[in-house]
């Protein structure tokens, strides 16, 4: 552990040696974000270029998605750190409940605490040792800066004359350029600190050395529970909320000791949330626009001037203010014209729900938790291997707008996840996002509406409460739709939204059925990646058919990009045509157009991802699956019939073999394996 710095002189010497940093809150956060340039990379999101800051992707439970939010936040911090207009503003996250606003702020706060806990990044403050002969303080003989002012701030206010302060700093070896940098973050001392310093200055007749002997430098404690460095103020109702919670109040206990009623130290600023983060910290105002008017006026002064004011006494603070709010509260606040000044001091960032179903799978894992799950009777509770996929596609589809004339819901979902969607390009999605960004009603913008993470948690909770879940000791994926229906009926109020979500549920169920057909073929072949190999075989045949050196025997050699091995393959035109017939391509022109598209995707994807396997092309995967089912088992209906009708010995053996493969190789338990086969054998939702 770092040795505690005792005197101002020792602190300044170590600062000169580079063991500490003197910077404001914005500069500290910016340094935290930009300390490793390699952690910043360009990416494509919803068809548009942006940046991903990997600093926010570390840890066991890190931020998923929120690319626009992070980019807007980083731009805000960078501007403030470079002394831009953002320095006098608050950053406000606005959006529907359950889209990750509070999680983002909590993660940022934890990340900042970890950063500040590194010895060279520690924040420091000072305290006065009041000489016994100075009257007016009673038994109070140690007084720490209530707003955690930096020792350099003290050094810049040590003399009443600015030039004298600069000369004092020069004595410690600081160059003029360094001193000028210090003064860019200059602020006067707080009212009580200035008052106490003047008392000590008068007592020692301005002898700076004796004054400094009465001052100790200490490290600011880093604590989420104490609210130092990072603190939170949640909006309360009008009866329990008070400005005291933000700025503090007069302390009766201190008045018993302090005889001079003009001494500002009679006010206990640490009683409020703002002073505790005044030394380069982060203040989180949760649901800021739910606060009553007098608190909002306090926030206005703090945001604009970075100043705590009580009874005309002032305490400058160094704080980054970040807040959250829902759309309705912001709209209600906008309707009150008298409150416009604080709106002008807020940088609003509208937070949408996650619309990437692949990233949503990670968020779904967060919601499910990583602890051991048990039934009501305490038995282990299994999770269907399709559960995360089903929940993720369902909630993601509800968050996507309907633009059937441009993109189908499935095409939009695939493009939002960076996948291939037939001939549709990411440009079509980018155009939709751009069009919706011009909506004055923010709730109509891309990804703003839909089932949120809390709704997902409700689906999970309802699913775990089903009798069949506990009796079968398994969270079966198909039951998600039943739980989702309960959530939509109980928690979605608007009829148009409810109707859309039910349509989205039908689409998600169709996707689940396609996935199950693939799973059943893999189980039938006793190979977890059987269908993937067949899809890649079709792609390689298509690529081979386009080669100019193809001989009469139609045998080609190709280098497998995944294994790096060269191997021969014979082009089977019957298999290729059968797959394309399943895709309802009847003419040679249609087939050749599709093949050209596959070759183009193959060439593009290999440049960025050598492990790309075309499994995100749901229609192609279904076509290959159906082709293989038809060729290997006479027809898909043949496998369905064999599994559904187990009256003869052969069908029973087939059923048991498939169940065994599902349990041993595909991650199913006996309950979800049998229920999945039962669903496969039903004929509903064959979309």
C-alpha cells in the first residue's frame, strides 16, 4: 500500500516526480478511457460506422452493446476534458425502463473507482491541524476539506496574491508551463476552508512555513457505500426529499463548539451527496426529472457553476454529473417553460434497447444468472440448450420497427446482428435508422420500443414458476412463448403494441421450429455439426462450380479456411439443385443469381472471419436440412412419422438413439429432448 503523504511539500515533490496527477474529473475519466489506444476499434453497427471502446467490455459482467451511448459519452467527456462547453453540462441518459441506463452508470462508477484506486491515480485532499491557541473552534482541532479539495488547489490559494502562489510552486521545481496547466483548473477554496486558512494565516502573521506545518495531506477514501469518489442520489417523493440530501445543512453538533457564527464550517456539507464527490468524483442523479422544483434549482447551480451554495456561502467542486430519466418525465418537464434553463444545461443521450439478437444472448445469460438452479423441491433444474436463443430472438423482434416495404422483421434482425440477409444490404437498415432518428417523438426511434431486460427477467421468472418446469426439472424453450404471452398481456398497455408483440412471437416461434429441424437432423446423424458440414459442402460446391478449371469429373480441391487443410470434393449437382429447389428457385437464372450471391458473401467473409460458416443464413440452413432429411429418410415426414409412431421395434430404437444423442452430445436432458421431439412431430407454425 502506498505510504500516506503527510505534508503539502512532500505531496508537491511527488507530484513533480510524476507520482500523482493534478487534473479535473473529466480529465481523469478521459485518461481512463484513452490510456490504451489499441482498445479503440472501428466497427459497423446497424449499417453505420462507429467505434467500440473495449475499456467498457472488461470484467465478468461488462456492458453489452450500447455502442451509440458509449460513443456519445466518450465524445462528451473528451470535449469537457478539452475545456469545451460540455464542462458546464450534465450528461443525461434517457430511455424506456430496462434498457441498461442504470447498469451503464454503475459500471462506469465501478470502473472509475478501480482506476482511481491505482496508487498514481489516487485523489488527495488536506486537513487543518488547528493550533490550540486559536479560539472559536472549541474541541474541534482537526478539520478536513469538506469538498475534498486537492492540495494543489490549496497551493494556488495559499497567498492572497496569485503571483506569490505561482512563485511558491516554482520553489518545488515546477516549470512555468506546468504551472499554467495547473491554473487552467484553478478554483477558489471553499467558504469554510478559506475562513480557516485566514484564521491560521492571521495567527502566524502570514508565515507560510508555519501555516503549512498545520496542514496534512491525506488520500480521499474510495468507497461505493460511503459515496466518496462516486455517489448516487435517487429521486424521492416530495415529502421525503430535501435539499439537505444534496448540499448538507447546519450542524447542531458543530454549533456547540464553534463560537463565531460567521464561520461557514458550521455547515455540514458531507451530510449531502455532492460534497462527497467534490474532489474529482462522479455524481449519479438517478431519475433526475422526478425531483421537485427546489432540488432541480440546486442541480442547475451545481451543473452550471460546479458550486454548492448555502446561505450565500459557496464551495466550488470538481464533479462529473451523470443522470438518468425515462422519456415520459423528460417530456413532462419540457412542457414547463419555466424549467428551460436546466434542460439547456443537459446533454441528452437517448438510449435504445439492444437490437442485436447475438448480443442479446449475452444479456439473456446475465438475466438467467450463473448460479445453480433448482426446482421447488430442491432438485437440479436443467436449461434447454435452445432457451437463450428463443428468449433473445423474441425480445429482439419486439424492439424492431415494422418496415415491411423495405425489410422483413427477420431481415432486419439479421442485419442488426451483422449477418447476411439475402440480397438486402446493411444500407437498407441504415436508411431506416436514419429515417427514425428524425422522429420528434423519441419513443418512435429505432429500438426505443419493445420488451426490455426487466420484461425478460419476468419471462424467466414466470417460466421457472410453471408446474411443468418443476415437474420435468427443465426450463423448456417452447414454454418461453407461454410465459411471454403472460408478460405481454399483463405489462403491455397499448393495444397496437400488444398486437405487434404477438405477431413477433409467431415469427420467433417459426425461427425456433427451423432451429429444431436442424437439431433433429444433427441428432439423427449422431453428429453435433452435421448440418454445418453439409451447408459448407453446398457452399464449396457452389464456389467450385464457378471455377474456370473445373474438369469433366467435377472434382475440385480447395483449402479449408477453418482447418487450413487441402482436400478434394466432388460436385454433386443433384444435391445443389435439390437445395435450391427447397429455396423455391425454379429457373436457371434464379439459381445462378443465388449462387453468385453466395460466392460474393464467401469472398467477403473470408477476409474478416475465416471461421464464417453460413449458419446465420436461416433459409439456406433450412433448405439443406430439408434436403438431407428427404434424401436420408425418404422424407422429413418419414422421420416425423417414425418418431411419432413408435409401435414397431425399429422406430423405438431410432427414437431412443436420437434421445441418447441429444442428451450426450447436444446438451439436452431427457425432459427437453422428448419435448423437443414432440414439437418437431407437430405440424403447427411451419413458417
